[in-house]
């Protein structure tokens, strides 16, 4: 790493700048209304190959473009443009460690919440060990929050939009206030949805179960990766609606996302869960695939150097 994290370089409006020099107008729609869409792209350092791998890069960019389309902002960048920006800024920082890279399309200028342009972009890498505390825990004490997950007919969770995360904030702040690490949301129908910025899996009788996309769940790339990896090593995976009381009878559970990987859930509303043997197996499979150590999933990784 060439620069301290507080002085790192980011890609901003076509230039690589010191993070402290990248500024936006305080009256811009992204500042006032959270009018932006983004991806958190994990990158893994493979010390044996001396290579940094970006994980499922095309899938992240395709989802970013879908989010821009759904929120109706005009994306002026191609996938090749976005790849080059990420590669250039990672190289500028000379990173040789695991990263989380925030790549954001945001509405700049003097418009309102109804604006669709001008759209700019920034790409900000950060070492994983410097990310938020809840993403660096070995296990989580979780509650079911009293707040409901945003719904498809109100503010679609399918869109990875900055403004959507205020819903996540409400649940997370409630959890922290009551002595928990994080929370699980129920959807508008009272069924299990996901965590704040993370998807939920539970395990019963060695079957891996996760809520369906239609249960107000982000179309998560990490979730999709875990499902495919689990099936590849012989586990039965079921995507279906989950009742709240099923949470308390799970053998294991975990939350997952590009920032937190797979983190075991140790308890839910005080109900203690198992040690997480299958969770550990899946976590190892995920990290091996993301760091280019599983030849069966080489198409998921893109070398930066």
C-alpha cells in the first residue's frame, strides 16, 4: 500500500485524486437526496500468484447498470470504462491486500430529486481491515428489528441505491441501541427478508435455506455465489419464504455480503444457534473462489495486475 488510508487515491470524474481533494456540490441531488447507485466490489490478494483478483466484476457492473436504469438516471460509462477506472485507481495505490472497492454513479449539478443527469462516477478502494466494525466480527448477536424492509411497491430493494440504505440504518441503529451487533428485517408481509446490507441464510438438517428474491431481497452477487458454491459441493439449497419462528429453530445461520463475506449468526433475539460447521465450509469455499484458488470458478475472477 503506497498511501495511508486517509490519504489514499480515488478515481473521481476521470481523474485520480487524493481522497481529500475529491469534492461535490453540497446542493447536488446525490448530496441532498442520496440520488446515486453503487457497487461494493471485493478484491482478493493471492500471495502465491502475486495477483489481486476482482470478484465477479462483470456481474457487479451489470447490476450497477440495472440499478441506474431502474432509478432512471443516465449512465454515461461503458463496462470497459468502469473496469479501467477500477484497475487504474487500485494500481495507483499499489495495493497488494484484500480490498473493498466502492464504485458509485451519482447525480451531480444543481438539480432536484427528479433529475436524471449529469451523472458522474467515483471509485474508492479501501483495505478490508479498514471497513466498518460489523464487517470485521467473527460472529454476530442479532435481533429481528421492529422496522420493516422496504418493499417492491414502495422503494425497491432490487435497486442498490444510496437512499435505500436509510432503511438499513433504521434497523441497524435500533439493534446497536439495544445491545446487538446487527439485525434481520421482516418484509411487509412479516416474512424474513435480509440484514442491513447483507443477505440471510440458515441451515436446518444440513439443508441451506435463504429467502426468495420476491421476499424484498437484493439481487445479491454474494448470495448467488454461495448458492452456486454450495450446490457444487453437494449441498441442497432451497430459496423460499421463511417464517420468523424458523429463525429460532435453525441449526446455523449467517449473514453475507461483499463487505462481510460470510459471518456466523451466534444468536437471534437471544436464541442461541450452533457453532456453524457448514457456515465455515461455505466461507472457505467462497474465499478460495474469490481469490482465484478454485479452478472451477476461474471465470469469476479478473486479475488487476
